C-alpha cells in the first residue's frame, strides 16, 4: 500500500474570500458566462489517500488482470474485444428535482437517446429523486431501456453542507461512479461517437480553456484513485460560492500532480468548449471525430423542438438533426 500525499497552493496573491465568498455564487456564474473565469483565485490541495490498487492506469490494470500480456503487446490489443476495458459499459444520468413536476426537455431526450443509440451501453442508469414529467419523458422511457434508481440529493460532503444544486450534482456524480464505475453524462451532452476508447483508462475527463477539467462527462472505474482523491479534496476545501472550483479547477490540479491517474482528453470531449461556444450556435465545425458535444444548455434559454432544429444552420443544428432525424442536413420547407 502506497500513501499518496501532496499539497500545493496556486496564485496565493489572491485571497479567495473576496471573490468566492462575498460576491457569491450567482456572480460567479455571470462572470463565467462573460468568459471571465476566476482563474486567479488560489487552488489549495492537500489530499491524502491510500493507493490500494497500486495500479492506476489501464496498461498496468491489464497486466494485473491478464499477466500473460506483455507490455509491448498492449498496443496490439483490439479494444473492440472488450478485454482492454477497465470501465464497465454503464452510462449514468442524474435527475435531481424539487418535485415530480420538473419537465424533461427535448434536448434531454436527445441527449439520453444519443447515449443509447450511438454509444450502445449495457445499461443506462437513471438516478433520480423524482421522476421527470412531460411528453419527452413519456417518449423516452417508452422507447429506451432505463434502469431507474432512486437517489437522494446529497446534502453534505465530509460534514460540510452543500448549498447549490450544481454542487449536489457534482458530488453525486463522483459518488455514483465510486459506487458503480461507468460513464457519467450531464443530460445536455450529445453523444456523437462511441466512448469506448476512453473506457481503457481508470479515469478520464475533458479539458477546457483556460486549463480546467469539466465534470459534465466523467469516465471512471469504481476504484479509480483519481475519483477518490477528488472526493477527498472537498475536505476542508469546499467552496460553496465558487461554482467550478472543486470539480473543475481542483480536479485539474490533481491531474497535474498525478498524471498517471487520469487520461485528460484535450479535445474530443470539450469541443467547442465554453469559451468557443459561438461555434455551437453561429458556426459549423467539423464534429465528425468528436465523442460528444456538450450543449451547456443552462445558458441557452431558447426551448428547442423537433421543428426548430430543422432549419438551424449551425453545429448545434447539424448534430441535433443527425441524432433525431438521422441526417445532419438542413430540412427546408
Ligand atoms: C506496486 O507497484 C510496484 C511498482 O510498480 C511493485 O514493485 C509492487 O510489487 C506493487 N505492489 C503490489 C502489492 O502489487
Ligand atoms: C478488431 O475487432 C473487430 C471486430 O471484431 C474487427 O472488425 C477488426 O478488424 C479488429 N481489428 C484488428 C486490428 O484486429
Ligand atoms: C449555412 O451556413 C454556411 C456557413 O456557415 C453557409 O455557407 C451556407 O450557405 C448556409 N446555408 C444556408 C441554407 O443558409
């Protein structure tokens, strides 16, 4: 058993108290929306976990499990045989609501059905505290096999109250993956190619500009040391008013410290990223080799429908038509 400990502090010249505590969460969201990210606020890490696994990347996992594999044979493993996978083929979605009136949107329907049709998981686990409502939920559960699992919103982490719903979602994702392993997706992630190549790593997250990891898509096996460290890193270091501190910026620092624990996908999970979001709505990019397109819909207040996506001449329009109508081509009257 190997103890893994490190501490680091970044950008000490800025104190967290002013920005992250006084101005508060909402302002943080607005600042992020404007592309001004709180990158200057220091990130502190003091994480200590036991490395029970002693094998933290896919290659060593394979060698542990199939010792007859030589290291130099690993590159020849045909991953479509499944033997190289360490992450189970489970896709997780989380639906937290205050009651059973929260309506499932068209975009959520397309997201969950794209995970089913394009990635082809063994099972989709739908973790919820209330069932969704509305016609898209009716359409979804009738057309796609879902394993519905009751799950309470987490209210605390390491004894600290979790205030914002986004943070409850972040903590729940980490805890669900520590329980089952698999692929966690936000319900505004559109899957355009199979995520299987990423199931070879103990943990995988996508990188956004400026350097931070985004927790909208997490692929990890349940014993992933990275997940454990991320969970531990909330200890005495949870910032309730700083919306992407723990899951994005601390996660990035852990990845910098322990690159052996995680595969950071630089492009195919996060294109276009938050800063380039106009490429989603106003331009057309080549999305053919991406794994997913993350809509980050909480700032797009327009409600999309099968009708509205027909004539959207944008990356978003193409991807939505591809997933819903089967072809990215514009559908003009
Ligand atoms: C842990 O890994 C080291 C080097 O990678 C190896 O020498 C040691 O035998 C391993 N221990 C266990 C218990 O697998
Ligand atoms: C990998 O497996 C697939 C499906 O079984 C097969 O079509 C493909 O040719 C194999 N690739 C290699 C490099 O063996
Ligand atoms: C769609 O946009 C592209 C440029 O992004 C343009 O070349 C094309 O003519 C547009 N198509 C329609 C039907 O407006």
